[in-house]
C-alpha cells in the first residue's frame, strides 16, 4: 500500500493545534530545485521506520540520490544497537535521506554519520537558537537546566551497493511528562526560539546539503573540507572520561582525546595506551 501524504485530510490532522502537520507543498517548493541535492520530498502520516522504507525503495530502484522521506509519526523508529525511538505524533522531526557518494572512496563513508551530526547541529543552532553538542558518534545533545540531555540521534545504513540512507530523529516539542526516559530532552525544553518544524527541517536539510557538497568535492577527505575540525569543535565527548562498551561484552575506560582521520574515537587509557574505537556505546562518566 502506498503511504498517504501527510497533507491529505484525515480525522486526527488537527487533534493537537500546538503540533500542526508539516506543509509538504512548501517543503518541496523550498528544497527541490534543479541542480541541487534534494530530488524529492515525501511526508507520510505514520510508518514503522523511514530508514527501512527508504532502504527498501532504494534497493528496488524506486528512489534516487536526494530523496527525503519524513514521517509525522514512527511506530518502529530505530537508533543504534536497535534501540527503539518513539515520540508522540508531530512532536519531532523523523526523516531519512538517500545519498550515493559514488566518487568518494568507500573507506571514507564512515564519516557520513559524523557529517550529518555537524550539519544537524549547525542547522538547529541557526533555526532554533539552541546550543547543541555532539556525543560521539551520532547523538545530539542539548542542555536542559544544568543537565546534558539527548535530543536527537542519527542512524546510517547501506542501501544496495552504492547508497547510504541516513536517518535523523530530533525531539522538537516534547514536554517533561512526554519524555521516554529522564535523560532525554527536546528543543522546546532547551529554550528554542522556534519549534516550527517546517523551518527547522529546511534549515537542517540545507545545512546537510552544504556539508555533503563540500565533503564530496574534497573526495571525502574530512580534513580538506573542514569536517574534521568542525566535528571536533562541537564534540562534547572529547576531553571527557568515558566508558566505551564494545561488541563482545568488552569495555574500555579512558579519556577521549581525539577523533582520528577515520572518524574513530581515540581513548587514552590509564595503562598509557591510546586505543581507537570504531564502534560501540559511549557513556560520559565525568569531565577530564
């Protein structure tokens, strides 16, 4: 069954006047332009996972680079390690994009989630007026009161031989009593000057187009396009003592001292060893 466009009338469309639906017509008009990255913008009322849907479309040849799929609500949204991401309808931005960086060596594709993090943080800072930080490798942090909280996440998945689907979830208007866990946050709780999702989405996608274009033009070299420096500058993990929970029930504790040229987090352990971490769950323990 073809997903229904979010602009179509339905019984619950205006059930929460504080959370109006996205204006798909205006989004297409503002984002889909000849010669630019975004090729199509689709909004659906509800789906299991925009990432799963867009990966399936790409593998069937039904989507090209620059396709954007947005859901007003996800019933099976996924984060890293298959964690579930749930939120009330229209309370956030839940979307996926298809990128096909064929001219960039595959060895550098690991930078795409980090690039997306920088782009999202930059776009939200401009559009929402909220200071954001990045937790390696793919979490967006905001400050609520004096607490550092997660307000967003990024998930990248391969789509066939030449594509990558990147999913983004951002809590926009969640209130205290709607938070899935006490450590979660939202742009609203962080004091955003705007929670207009149309404006926020356009800002994030334009920022992503800009960073992706620079990275691609540099052949994926994170140093040449300024991505490495930008990520390090916005990464709240660096300088912290952290615990890296690795596959195989292994854990490392150390100070996060750098992000290397491959996008890995480098930990300095008490044994005097610098160990790069390419995959794992990072827990911030305390400032260094």
